[in-house]
């Protein structure tokens, strides 16, 4: 009897072991298939030039309308020459308070904020790695800085704000956890002798550059992107990211190959940059960058790059770039998105009062939105000059801004927008970082008001 029981047990063990072995085989096959599929997906990403002149539209529609969105950066933390935290300017909890104030002073315009210095020990810390959120920025009540960042991303939505990241895909530093591997795989740019090429010194630390083509060829670029999105999946919901210094050549070697050791041409590097743009967009994420065409680029990536932090029409007009129209005068608005109110230094220098931003709102942001968007509200008095603005706030249903930074406005005749039919009185408000403060009421006669406002007083006019 005992022998029979033992045989049955052994038979059961054999069955279980066989089953477990089959499960293991299927898991290995599944992982191999996923690897092949992912590799195929990466291979399928095109590096071809996108001819925007055929459709006059982006290759894929932008996730955000950058002509109706205020884009800003916030500088959170700097690192020193030793790679350690130098100074914390804003923690994640502080960022939310600044976001609240900016939402007040911009009257709820849709906003995107890119966080600078969010990783490791601050701005330019440990690139090319993105694998750790800066612990110096953590809220006390959270267990990790990553938890605090996710909290910020969620909370900022209530202030019409998308929180995203400022990253870098070309620079590398020797204290990076990826340095040894990237050096061994020849991703770090090297001279003909195989020696790493020194780049610029950033805040006391020597930088080096990467070959986009080599990183992509080995699958490391895709892995960097995938791992960042896996760590912060909220980035996909935000739908935008800012790649800093997305140059096509080294600043230390203008018009030279990024990595002469690999003998990869500049055009191949540019082709890989197109793949990177498309790879991000395939994840549902727009890529914005510092500029379009400039001294470290040959291709402005029109139709692939959603917005430029710095946009200069004259540079486009005076530079040569692929398939530039012979009669070029300007780019369509959907290809020339830029930010009218950068705000980074103002926030960094005075996060409490945000000195200077109310003036920028009046003199820069409102006119920028007005000029780049058509609306029937444009009927009526509009004044846009260096010192004075009286202009519709087009993202609001019915609102005007009035401001003069050098002189008092006295009894100025203002014809209200043609859409303000039936309005008999308007309310004047003072615009502040804590909201609108009611001031005076002005009567409307035949669609006209006579406006008086003190010098340097940001004012908003709305129907009663």
C-alpha cells in the first residue's frame, strides 16, 4: 500500500514539474516575442525627413495647442561642481503654490510647466540617467520624492496646469550611474583615438556628449524613454515633454561628427533625432525644445517638434534648412509655437510675489494670444504697444485687459468688442496673484466706455 502511495506521489510530482517546466518555457517564449516585437517597433520608427509643405500640418496632430497654452519652466534645484545638491529653490509643495498664484494672475489660461532640476541632485545632475527623482524636493508627509512628484502632477490639474519634465538626451557626466556602460558601448562621443571628447563645463562639472545614433542602435535611447514613462506614467496623460539642448552636433565641434570614433555622419544623427521625436509622439507625448534652427542644428524638425522655447523668425528667414520654400517669409502658426511669458527667472528670484509677471501678462501674454488666434471679439478698440495694452483676453468669454506702465490712463474712449451686445455696465478689477479685486463700475453708452486707470495698475474689464 505504501509503495502505491509513493508511486502516486512521484507521478504527481512529475506532472507538476512537467507543468511548471511548460509554464517556464511559455514565459521565456513570451518574453522573447515581446523583445522581438519591441525591437521591431523601434526598427519601424522612421528617420526620414517630414515634408510639412505637402499638408501644412504636423505629421501627427499636437496633443496641445501651443498657440493657446502658456508654456513655462520652473527651476527647482541646482547641483554643485561635486555633483551634490547646491541649492533648492522650490520643493514640490512650493511649486503647487506658485502654480496657484500663476493661475490667478493668468485668469485660468491652459498652462504647461516643465520642471528643471527634478532629478537626482538638481539641474544637469547625472545625465544621461533619469532614474531617480530629487529627494531634496520631497514633501515631508510622503515616503519618496517620486510620490511627491505624482501628487504635484495630480493637484496642478485643478489650476489648469500640466506638470511635465525638462530632460536632456545629449549630455553625460562621469558621476552618472550609466557612465561606465555608455562609455563601454561607445555611446559617449569619442575622438578617432577612442578617447571621450570633453564638452562644455556646466556649473563646474565637465560634460560629455552622446551619439544619438549609437544609443538608438543599441536600444538604449528607447529604454531610457520607456523607463521614464514606466516610472512616471502620468507623463503620458500630460502629453508633453521638453528636451533641453537637443542639438545635432557638439558645441565643442560645430559641423563635426558627434563621435568621430564611430564615423557616424551628422545626417545620420539628425535622422535618429527624427526617430526620437516620433518615438515620443508614438507614446502620445509632444516634444518641445529650446529652438528650431540655430548654430547647432541643420534641420528645424518642422512638423515633428511641437514648440520652441526661443523662436526667432529672422533666424529661419536668414538660415538654410531642408526644403526651405524659395519665397519663405514666415512659418504657419502651428509650426512656430513659442512662449510669450517664460517666467523662469522671475519665479526663481521671487516665488512669493512673482515680481514682474503681472506686467508680462498684460504686455506680452494677452497680445501674444490675441495675435495668434482669430476671434470676432477683435472688433473694438485694441491698443498694443511697448508700454500700453488694451486688448481682449480671448481665452475668457468676455474680458479686456487694460494697462500702462509709464503713464496714467485718463478718460480714454474705448469701443467695446462687438460681441458685448446689451452690456450697460462694466466692472473694473485689479489683477493680483491672489485673484481679481473689484474696483469701480463704468457705464456703457452706445458700446463705448471712458476709461481711467492708474499708472502700472493691471486691470481687467468684464461686463456686469
